[in-house]
């Protein structure tokens, strides 16, 4: 919930910071070669951002052990991104406490 409120208050700047950090964390959890900076920059390029959201959703699905499918997370990013932020942050928090 904090991520969503902080993103609104900072006009999206915290959302970019959160995306960068969670991309890095998901890469560490999955032991994959993700480049968080390139993925974050890709958010600003039309059509590339869809690819970034798709790949990010796949990384999140692997890290969260298929709790949410890649398609569900991708659609959440496209339709109403705070849902995706909530689901992914919740999954990362559960992983950290396990």
C-alpha cells in the first residue's frame, strides 16, 4: 500500500525507483541476468514498455513460484498498475519473510 501512496505523492518518481529496485531483487531471486536500468528506461519507449512489462511479469511469476501467472500480472500492469505493484510487492515481502 505504501508503494501506491508514495507513487501518487511523488507524481510517479517513487514508482520508478520501486520498479528499478524490484527488477534488481527479482533478478537476484531468479539468478537471472536482468539489467534494471535498461528495463526502467524501456518504460519510456512506446511498445518497448509492453515488452518490459511482459518480461517483468515473467520474472515475477518465477520469483513468486507461480502464485500469479505472467498473463495476469501483465494485464494488471496494462489495466491498473497499482494492482500489479501490490501483488508483486506482497509476493516479494512473503519471499523475504520465508
